[in-house]
C-alpha cells in the first residue's frame, strides 16, 4: 500500500495515568489517585510493555522520550531513574536525546526536581495554566501562583536549562488585560519554551457538560493577536499553533508528532504509531486505559485496546492534521517520505485551498496564508 525509502524518526511516549485531582477541562486518560501509588509495579509494567513493542522497531534509534500524564511528577526520582535505566537497556537512544518530564508546580514535586535531572531528564514541562488565583480555582488546579513561580526557580536550581511552561488563555470570564497579565508573568520567568493555548471544551469533561462562561471568538482572537506581538517582542518564535520557543529550544518530541513521525506508546491509555517499511504499512495502536487493567495485562497482547493499519485516505488526513499545525509548511517530497504516497495524491486539495486563499503552493513548498492560519480547522477538514 505504502512505499517508504526509509522509516521516519522514532520517539517514545510513556504515560502516567494518575493525578491528585482530575481537572474539569481535562480529557486525557488520567485518574484520581485513590490510595498508595503503585510505583514499582507500574515501572515493571512499563518495561514489559516496551519489550512487547520492540520487535516492530528493532534496530531503530529513539530520538526523544516524553513522560506525560496524568502527573508523572507524582513518581519518585528513584522510580524515574529505574524506568529510564530500563529503557536505555532495551532501546538505543540517540546521543543527546531529548527527555521531557511533565510536572505539577506543587511543593512536593519541586523537591524531586534534582533527582529527575540526575536520572537523565533534561527537559521539564511545568503545568501552570494561569497565575490568577480565581482562575486556578475555576480550573480545579491545586497549586498557587506563588508555587508556580517558585517551581521555575527550583527547576533551574536543579540544573534544568530547558524549561517549558503550559499556560492557557480564553479562561472563564477572562478579559484581554487579564490574559496578557498571565502571559507577561510567564514571560518574566524566561522559560525556553511556552505552550500557550486556548481552553477548549472537550467531550466527556465536566466543563463540556456544564460550560463555564468563556470569552467569545472575537475576544479570544484579540488575545491571540495581542499575545503573538508580546511573545515575538520578547524573543519567542511561534513554530506551531500553540508552541513558542527561544532559539534552538523547540520541542523535538512534539515536532516528531507534528511531522508525522513514528512513536512507541507505552503506559495506560498510551497510543503509538509505527511504520513498517518492509511491509508497506502504517500501524496505530492503543493500550488499556484503566490502570488496573493495564497493570494486569502489560507485556501481553491482552494489553492492547486495538491495532489497525491506516489506509491511504487516513494517512493523508493524519499528515495534514499534524503537519498543518506547524508554520514551517512542508514540501511535496516530505509528504511522500512521511506517507509513502505519491505527491499527486494531494494535489487537487492543495490547488483548491490555494485558489481559496488558504494555502500558498510553490516550488519551494506548501505554507499557510494568514487566512489559512486563522481558519486552520476548516483547512484541515478539506483533507478528509
């Protein structure tokens, strides 16, 4: 079905499914911790899970690791060190591989930062979301603004020089001034990377079923435009819809997702995508979502929630869904390398989108116009 000259780059995603409290806007696979954290059992399960996936990626090098959740920073530094040592013993990592861990700003997590760094984590992502006390309460966050600011100081003291902050805008009853105060507070902390994104109401969340009063579309657009100017003035470059970075500090792991690269997914509810060039197939899979079910089945095929091969239409749509989030655009040869398809497969939709003013299509490549960037969801739907 597909023809690949070489497999795409490979990453590893490791999911941690527990949180102290479930936030009302969150649709990730996270579960409130209702007892002792099963650290040792979960690390054992993760390593079994990884071994189960190895035959599909044998001989390939992992370029980045991402420990996400949930709240990975609930785990001790010793558990993270044992996990990373086990990963290194099973798969080759590229020299200087980016290893990211997501952390909450709470004081208990901050005490572990130095241990995470010593274990080999070299990029920390801190979930701040807001510096406003009323907004933090509305979002169900359990840290204060002061703890968030102190967490950045603690991360730097622990040795982290590659630091992301997660920050939301478009929050309940948020004004333009309040959104910009949040953003300026984050920028004053001088992170190397900022994930600055709009709060959206996801299905199967409390906010979806009982929506809070959110700013309207015009106000959120004003927040985006004002924020873009401030970020650029402070030396941050936008490279994805919601990602801004200092020079050479773009998130390599997320870039691999957005460029339609491959990734192994282990952990409760984790998803993976692996290309088999020899067979000409792209496979997606996911793992048991419930932590108890995952722990009981990790390392066996019973851990899988399902595996399926993409057809050419799915591959085209997923490429567009991911790649069009990046402002770098893409070349037709990059499309063919990532999807294993001839470029002619997407020329009709590219031509129509260009005629409608959403894309610029030249010999140098394909890029959004200003209009295409603003109406990105509509543009992506054209690839379905």
